[in-house]
C-alpha cells in the first residue's frame, strides 16, 4: 500500500510519538485520563503529527524535539475533535461512540480544555517563540473557523468563497501549522519555510474537499460516518453549492429546503441531483488542484525519502474517491 510506505518512512519516530502521547496524557484525575486516552486511541491516521515528522526531517532536522512537536499538534487536534462533537451533537466518529455520547457534553468540553492546556505546556518546553506564535495563532483561527461554520449551519446562501474560507480556517490551518512548525524546528531557509507552510495549507484543503465529496459518495465503514451526515446537520458544502447553481430551479429549491431543515428525508433525490449536476467531479477537480499546488511547494526541498513521502501524501489525499 502506498499509504503504508509513507508511514514506514518515519515508523520509529511515529511509534515514539505514540508513546510520548500516552505518557503526557497522565493526570491525577482518572476521568480526564480515561476520556483523553479514549479519543486519542480511537483510530485516525494521525496525519497532522505525521506532517511534523516528515516536514522537519525533509528540511534536515536531526534532533528529537520533532517528537514533542508532533504530540503537541495531535493534542491540539484532539481537543478540537472533542469540542466539535459537542457542538455538532455527534454520536459517532471513526466508527466508535464519541466521548460526549459516552460521558456527556460537560466532561468532553473540559477534557478538551485539558488537552489544549497540556499542548501549550509542551509547546513552552520547545523554547521557540516562533513556534508558539504559529501554533497560538493557528488555535485562534481554528476556533474562528468553528464559529463561522456554526453561524452558517442551515444557511443555503453560503458562497464558494465563504466555504473555502471556512474549510481553510477549520481544517487546513492545522495542517499548515504542522508543516510550518516542522520547518521552523529545522531552522529551514526562508524559501523552505514558506514552501512547507503552503504545502500544509494546500494539502489540508485537498483533504477537506475530498471529505466533503465522500459525504455524498462514501463508505460508512471506511469513513466511520454515514453518507449524508453533513446534509443531516444542515452543512452547506461545495457539492451542494455547485449542485444548487447548476441544477434546475426545482432542484435548487429542494436542496435549499433540505439544508434549511436538516435531516435526511430528501437524501436519495439530493444524491441524484449532486451526481447529475457534475458537483462531485467539480469538487474533485478543486481537490486535485490543491493537491497539485501542495506537491509543487516541495520543489524547494532536496531529494529525500521524506520529501518523496510528502509527494505521495498529496496523491493519497485525492485517491480516496472511487
């Protein structure tokens, strides 16, 4: 598997990051540890910490602080997941019950706060003001992205530009911060720092665009969520934006009504409209453009196994739609 080749490139470091994550989850409060371990161990590809490992070493880093930075990024990501699931009232993630479904909203929010705090404790240990600057800014932007998404729930008038802004803030920002801080840790040249920062941004956008396609053409078992989950929550994503602007007036009104009320009553008809309007292919074209931009950003790096793995990652980002 191509994906396995990427992880094999940093296999030892990846294993050490996992050990460090478990070690730094320790708390004197048993429920904090239980919930944090549950969500951290609930699967996922750990793409963001993977980006830290790959980008820092592609830029020539040879010490050990990239392990701590990777754990920081994973804690920040996990904190956002805990809070997201409460906001979205989700009861499933990656095929398992969410923490809020098992323990309730209040403990989930508070353990999310604990993970943010632990991430910032570890960030201080890195003793890099630039890294702290990038990660504290990213954390604020991600929170703004969450609020923007919340404000636009059940809003069928969201434009493509507004949608791109939401997915940049909510998803791509942490990808960008992961590869950018990897470059900073390695004391990369100005060109390499900018290249790695932009790589993360474009890769994150590609991943989110494909995720939004999978909501209309996905495999629940592989994704850990069901087709139509975004529509059920009243989320206006690019496939729907395109379908509304390219369908008939009746089709446009049907989609608008479905977004406004949420739920899945009209899902079969909407899946048909999304397919026939070319919305899937349009969104995938946008995803491929972002993946190509990401790959192009790596020209500033010398050839290495780590750089090759980062190029492969851009291919995998868009290869998830059959």
